[in-house]
C-alpha cells in the first residue's frame, strides 16, 4: 500500500513538471508581435507588442514610451485571433502584394530569434478565405490606434 501511494505521488509530481504550460488564450507564442499597414511609397504605420506593452512605430522606428493600456488591450485581439492558417506557414505574401501600389497589412512574429512575417493585400477579394476577416481586423485596429 505504501509503495503504491509513493509511486502514485511520484507520477503526479513528474507529470506536473513534465506538462508544458501554455495559456489557452494565446494561440501563438511570441517574444515580439508586430502588425501594421504599409502605404506603398508613403511609408508604414506599425505597432509592436513586447513584454506586455504596445509601442507605436513608423518607417522602422518605434517610440520608447508605451501606448496606454486600453490600446494594448485592443491590439491583443490580433494575438488572440491569430489564424491557424498563418501558423502553418513560415511567412509569405497573400493576395496581390502591393501590385497596384495600394496599401497592404502585415503581421510579424519573433520567437527565440526566429522572425516570421506575412503581408496581406487590403483588397480582401484576393485573399484566401481564412485570412479575409483577420486582414480586415488588422486594418480596422490600425485605424483606431
């Protein structure tokens, strides 16, 4: 009886430490999560989420002061709704990538020094079905920030 109880406790302890702890509300792991909009030759408006803060950027430069918490919460939606379709890809272009010198939205994830980036046309009719709503939401959130 004591041996069975000891083995059961041992299995529970090892099982607890062996389990990978993930937050089910975060479908994608990241060190830096960037998103934004490219305005062709005019420039970019983009944002970076890192260490629980949101930073505004433009043309490759980011502010050093974080945006307020309500804007961070709004931007977090893009992390929570990150499409499985993109998670299966290592990066790439979707739609007619800036072919008419039009705007495009983008998202980039950095994890352990590996960066994966995706760009999506703002003409939703050119996107695969799993990306249409996500690309539209990026566009809307960028406009609100």
